[in-house]
C-alpha cells in the first residue's frame, strides 16, 4: 500500500453541531443532533455542542447514543467500549467525535470527565 494510502478528512472544515434534545431512557441516554442540511462526510471529525446537561441523578452507567439525521448510533471509546453518562456528566460544553460510517466507528475523541 505504501505512502499513497492517505485518507483526507473534513476537507471543508470540521462541522459544529448543537444538540437539540437529550433524552434519558431506561437503556440509553440519547443526544439528538437534529438534521444537518449540508452533505455530512462519511468519514471525519465533528464537534458537538451539548446544550442540555444530562440531568443530575441519571445512572452513570447508561450508554450514550447520538442521533443525527434520523440515525441513532452508539458513541464509543477506544476499542469499542461504550461511552457512558460518567464520561459526559458535568453540564454543557463541547466534545469532539470521530465518525467513520463506512467502518461503523463513532468514537469520542475528547474526554469530558469533571
């Protein structure tokens, strides 16, 4: 394969998406990101602005999912370990995600533990 196996991500910049709703369920906590009108790259980074804090008292072991353009996917850490409420608790703010739809990767890049 050599040195010509370069994959370029986010040529047009890194998308910045604000959450539209955070829903605490019995099995997961879903962070809705609404609908992105411009074409969303299948591989690349994006920044999420969490506008609704996960409510205090939410079970820390619940996994986090992200819903974007009507598709819900589990957010993971390195190695495929699910991101839980414990990693995102602490209010509102921003975090970075790497998305590779082609290989089923949706990985939290920036840790947000307080």
